[in-house]
């Protein structure tokens, strides 16, 4: 994937740092560069642009993160069947542009593509966590407010991340992506501590809604290559979108995946339905008015998000989880941001409490 950058901003204090050097060496020629004392104004929405969110994606800002790097997953709450995931925010926003992406609402006021140059502080936070809970296992992901690998050719951050996590015993890193940018990973030894996960969608969803991402077949091929290189691999069928041919297309996608990758090499699957807060739904429909994937008749669910009608959603979840379990009995499959009642309906049992599921997933890679 090629970055389309209009401008790069670097905070003065990082101008001679290793990250600035790496990014500036690899920038496409001709991109204007500006040094600033504080990158925050450059990250704010430029409302004079017709699409300030898209314009933000084209403004890369290398800056200090001024709040903690580590936090609980924003999807986590007592309401949902969650996996006890911790989020490490090393960047904010993403060079791809998925029509359903929650960032359209979440970072609408600060859509600049921020890369945090003081990322070494994140390692200190992780070490403090391990000191506080030395007997627990944690799964830590970098793919929440940005795709984990979409900017790796510029930053080379995965090299340091894998090196750090490979030396840990009770921290597992999850790199979550829709790209096939895996070259940096292939010559490293993750020593059982790194999972690379892909969000997978049928070709129809990719073509209509996942702009600038890698095609599903390329993602699956990349997964096979990182599995061969010693990484755990996992998949997120999320968001599952209930368009008319969805059942057929998602099953074909799973068949293709299992034909390419031995199911025994997969650490887990998560499944989640399309969910749109009213603000996100309005922003997405405004930005992508012709996208048929956004034209479904969702209903307002008790959590305040528009979701596919429950029986239809449950039917898709059941069909997909049954196909996965038929191919790989015993493989961990869980629902993301769905109620405990939905989990009982699909799996016949309530989900394990978040911390327990998180530990199980973190350990699964090493067992
Ligand atoms: S790849 Fe992920 S973070 Fe990037 S635009 Fe798509 S949904 Fe958003």
C-alpha cells in the first residue's frame, strides 16, 4: 500500500530521533515537511476541507503521546462478551479508509495521522504492568486506533515490538491488520509471544467498503507466510455485514482460508456484527453514500448502536461459527461486542469472564 501524504509534521524534540530518521528516509519524494513545537494543532480537523477526516489521514504527525499508551479495550464493558484485551496506542488513525470504520466518529475532531515518537515509554508501562501482576497473562494489541502494520514500512516499529515481546513470558502481542505488509516480520523470531491477526471480509465487502486495504486473498496469503515464520495467526470476521449474499460469501471465504492455511495453526477467531452508533452511521453514509454495505436496515439496539436485526445476525453468527468448528474442533471462537445472551444463543453457554478469556487466548499461543 502506498501512503498518500499531503504533509508531514515532526515535533522539534524528536527531529533527530531514530523514528524521525526512519520516516524521513522512507517518505515518498516531494512531501512537504514542517517542524513544529507541538503537533496537536496539526492533528485537529481542518473544517475548511470537504472531508476533514480523509484530509487528516493524509497528514502524518510524528509527536509525543501525552496520555498513557496502555488502556483497556474501548469495546470492553460489563455489557458485552469481551476478551479482556489491552490496547497499546502507538498511532491514531489509519491510511486505509473503511466505510464502517469507527474512527470516523471517534477521532473526528483529531483525524491527523499521529505516530507517537515516545513509544519507548510504552515498554515501561508494559513492564510496570508485569511487575504489578507477575502471575497473569495479558494479550496486548496495537490495532485499535490504527492498523498495526499499515505504517510499518515507514516506521519499522514492528521490529522493536516483536523484539520486546519475544523477551516476555506473560505478555502476548497481537498485531491486527488489513494489509499484507509483513516483510519486517519475516526475519524475526517471535518466540511464541506474537500473534498476527487479520480482519477478513468477503471480496464484495472489500471491494465496496475497505478502501486501500489488501484484498482478502492477499491477507490470507500473508497469514500463511507469517505462520510459516513462527507467528500465531488469528482472524476477525468483524464486522459481519448482512447483505443478501452474505452467507454464501462468508462461507466461501472460510473455505478459501482453510484451503490455504491448516486450521490447527490458527489461534482464535472472533466474530462481530456491523454496529454503528448514530453518529458513525451518519458520518459513514455521508462519506460513502453509494456503498450498498451501509444501506442495510439495521435496528437501534439497546446499547444505542444500529445493528442487523437480531435473528438474521444470530443466524449468520451460528452458520459461521459452526463452519469454523467443523474445520477446527476446539479452536477458540468468541463474539466481539455482543451480549452474553447472544453468546448463549450461539454457543449454548455464556462467555467466560473477560479476564479469563483474555488469559486463555494469551496462553493458547504457547500451548
Ligand atoms: S483498516 Fe481498520 S483502522 Fe483502518 S480504516 Fe479500516 S477499519 Fe479503520
